[in-house]
C-alpha cells in the first residue's frame, strides 16, 4: 500500500515537473515573439522617423527655397530692370535638380535592402536561431527574392504564423530538423515549413481545442492565400502557405 502511494506520488511530481518545463518553454517562446515583434515595429518606426526627418530637413528646405525663388521670378517676370533674373533662373533650375537627386537618393536607399535587416526575415531568422537547440533541433531558414520590405501589418501577420508553426513543432513534433523557406514568386509569397517529426492525422485536429492552426487558417483566409498541411505519421509534416503580396 505504502509503496503504491509512493509510486503515485512520484508520478504526480514527475508530471508536475513536466508541466512546469512546458510552461517555461512556452513563456520563453512568447517572450521571444514579443521581443522580435517589438524590434520589428521599432525598426519600422525608426525608419519612418528617419525618412520623415530626411524629407523635412533635406528636401523640405530645398523645395522651400525653390518656391521662394519662383515667387520672386513670377513677380518680376515683366520687370526688365531687375539684374539677377538670369542668375535666379539658373539657381532655381539647380535647386530643382538637387531636389530631384535627393528624392532619388531616398528612394534608392529604400530599395537597397539596407532597412531589411530589421524586417520580417531577420526577425524569423532570429526566432529560428533562438528556438534551435544544438543537435536536438536544427532550424534552417532560406529565402529567395525577398529583399524588399512588405507592408508592416503583413510582415507581423506572417511572423506570427511562422512563430506558431515553429512553436507547434517544438511542442508536438519531436523533430530534429526543420526547414523553412520563404520564396517570392512574382508577387506570390510561398512559405514552406518542413519538419522530420512524428507527424499527425490532419483529420482529427478539428476536434481538438487548439487555437494555433485555426488562427492561421483565418489569417490566411483574410489575406486571400492558401494553406495546406501534408503530414505523414512517423515521417513528418509539410506546411505550405501561399500569400499574394
Ligand atoms: N508539426 C507538428 N507535428 C506534429 N503534430 C502537430 C504539428 N503541428 C500541429 N500538430 C498537432 O495538431 C494539433 C493542433 O495544433 P494547434 O496549433 O491548432 O493547437 P495546439 O498547439 O495544440 O494548441 P495552441 O496552439 O492553441 O496552443 C496539435 O495539438 C498537435 O497534435
Ligand atoms: Mg499550437
């Protein structure tokens, strides 16, 4: 009787310890998600601020000067006595050229991928790196043609979906390898998440009360994309997402 009680107690303690471990992992992942989203938003905020400053300080002052010269020219267009009319035309022309070059520079900076280091891809890579666990779980992220930033809300939505799928792999799959690829095919973003874990029967998930996959389905529906799960028990799971961007 006593032995039986002790065994039950030990089992209970072991189960409690396992639950605590799971809670710790979930908290860690949530914290990392929040940090990554914060970094992404603050990166985008900073970038907007930088652009706003650049427009205001740089381009704004040049255009204000052009406007002043132009008003002066308009006012004096029939005044032959004014001496420096030619000079003012040349100056205005020069300033317009300068403004045009400034717009080009700002636009090129935006497209050069300099800002991308604070966007979706780095956030996913960072999250994948943190969720990887030496030889026990390796998460590899590959990307093609995603040099340009996407819309802020879209980036966050995609990040949340990938974060949930990685969390699912950690929680349920018992996998050792995960491959994530993000490919931009002519304005269609293709995301594939592949794990070599235990797989699951996709027909029975609707009866469970998990929120993750259902939320992803809703998000993708909203984005007018497609979502496909291809899972084989004992082999692993492939998740294929296509989103128009
Ligand atoms: N990569 C995976 N490998 C094996 N099983 C998976 C995988 N992804 C999901 N599952 C199974 O699908 C179920 C549904 O996943 P879902 O994300 O909707 O819910 P959950 O993770 O159980 O709970 P929640 O996301 O609400 O915390 C899981 O309970 C799990 O059984
Ligand atoms: Mg889940």
